[in-house]
């Protein structure tokens, strides 16, 4: 059963996703977030594999608050443009001050969190245990071979690197 819409839901930006030409949007001048080549390829793979799952967030004048890298792909990548006839999903925020816009950008960026190494290792091992080979995991997650190998390695670091003790070179001397 689908819940009945309430006035509170109708006021949420996500309730009003619009598909627009990315040329109607523009980058802001202050975003501190940078995404490098491997992560951009992963973002592209994510959109191509699962579709647009997150809209771009913009002010009503078209300045981007969140989603610069999704917008970059929507603006320039032919594979991404092809899946939605060149359009990208956008939600618009009510008019906000520049200061509130900057705060919103940082909140969006920081709220995404970070991947914990131990949990990522568990996931990589589970994928390999399910029958995927390490090369496939690396390709699908845009990881280097060494990264997959390190994450999949069940050996704890001290046993792996130094048999849980240090050599004589690490013993301080009194002098």
C-alpha cells in the first residue's frame, strides 16, 4: 500500500525531481570536493549500471549545491547522456543565502562518510567467496589489483608484516 502524500512530503525537494538539460546548471565557485579519475570512472559505472539514484541539488538559478561530478558526467559523457536523452535529474532548493548554500554543500559532501577498511575487506572477501575472481571485483569497484589483494587478505597486518614483533633495529638504546 502506498502512503498518502502529506503536506510535509510535498514540501521536500526530492518530491519534485525535474529532468533538465545540464546546460541549464552551473558549478559553484567554492566546492572543496575533488573526485579523481578512478572515482569518476566508478561514478560513471554506477550510473550506467543502476541508473540515476541521486539527483543533482541546485538553487533555482541553476547554481549547483551538490552533485557537481554527476553534472560533469551528464554534461560531457556520451554514454551517460545517452541513457536519458541528455537530461539529468535535479531537485531545487528554495532561495537560500550564499552562506547557507556553502553549508549545504559541505554537509552533503561530509554526510556521505568514509569506507572503513575492515568492512571493505569483508565485502571484497564475500564477493570473491561468492565466485567472483579478484580481477572482476577490481573492475567492478574500480580498484587496483593490489588494493583488492590487500582487502581480501585475511592475514592480520602484524602477522603479515613482522610476525608480531619488531627487529633489533627498533629497540631503543639508552645513551
